[in-house]
C-alpha cells in the first residue's frame, strides 16, 4: 500500500471533528465572557454599596430614635416610633426618571441643531433627607461639542412619589412630577 495525499489516515481528524471542536471552543469562550460581564456590578450598584446598601437582603440601622431598613437596590423603610414610611423608588428607577427628565430637553436642542446634551452620571448618586422626605440625587452634566462639563446642578428624585426636581446652587426649581 502506497501513501498518497488522497488517502485518509486514521490519525488525521476529519473536517467535521475540527468544526465541532471549534464550535465547542467558541461557545465556551462566549459563555465565559458573557458570565463575566453579567456578574460585574454596575456603577450604580457600586455607588449603592458605598452609601451603605447591601448587595442582597437588607441591613437594619438605628439612627437616633429612627430605625432604617436599607434593602438591596436602594429601597428604604424608616420606622419612627410606631410610624412606618416606605420609600419604594429604587436607585435604578431614580436614574431612569432623571434621564427621562432630560430626554425632551435634549430632543429640542437636537431639533434646533444646538450641540449641547444634558445627562446624569450614575456614579454621582447621593441620597438626601429633606423636609419632604428622602431623595436620590445625581449631578447634572452637559456635553458641548464632545467636552463634558459639570453644571453644578443636581437632579433629585423623590423616593416616595418619583417627583423630579432640579436643584441649582442658586435655588431649587420644582419641575414635573413622576
């Protein structure tokens, strides 16, 4: 028996086996990358952890005569004596409401061919206690011809009602409710 380039050797893998091995290898790589990106915390989640909110379940904190239950995601329950207050707007919902607030403004600027865009950064999340309740607040930034500038304003979302206000260093301006 002579060997020629056209004879099939039992040691050489077939084309089907090569394609199957490549398919399995690429599928494993895709799942590994996908799980890595799915398990990475977002900027908003990182900021919540910095503010003292847990990754899962809840944390109970006593501040003066008030008991605060802080839940993952940013839900808050405040108990003062026998009175309970529920703040159901999560940080993610507040971020969405803050972004939606600037959507019509940005659309009008775009229609007028003005190269300015207002946006909020999730990593600037803070919480504020005011006379009217608890708020999630974000810094308002603007992008002008590719340059990002801080406007030194805050957009705050009422954690109970979803109402949005923009605070200026000069004065607070009440705007649309949620």
